């Protein structure tokens, strides 16, 4: 806080540097080029997550009585919701991968 009660720093005499210019002046690290983007297919990742939810759903059905006795019968519904959302996500990743990687194949031919 400056002496006049405002949150702005006091103006230095004769300096009209913008914050960007001041940053460039005191910056000590050199500019580095941005790394290349990693290109991976997302469909297998989404499918693996969906498969884990399917395993959870099967396990909750096998142990349904024990879960109900302990007040955790909602675990089955949670696993079912995970399977449904996982299927939707896997379908979306198939479409995204086809757009991203399928277009590259067409351009090369």
C-alpha cells in the first residue's frame, strides 16, 4: 500500500514503463519454445475406465446381500451409473479419435 492510502504503488519519477516492459526487464530466464503436444488415442483409456466400472458392477451384484446388510446397497447404483457414463464417454472418445487421427490418414493418402 502506498503512502496516500491507495493500493497502487507510487509512481517513480520519469518511469512510464508498462508492467509488461518491467517484467521483460527483470525476467531472468530465457524464452523457451513450447513443447510439442502429445497425441494419444483416448478411446483405450475411456474403455479401460468403463471396464473397471463393469467389474465394480459385477462385484456389487455378487455381494449384494452383504452390501444391503451394511447399508451400502447404493454402491450398485453408483457402479451402474459409472458404466453408463463410461459408455457415453467411450463413444465420445471414438468420435474424437476418428476426427483427430482419421483426418490425418486421409490427408496423407
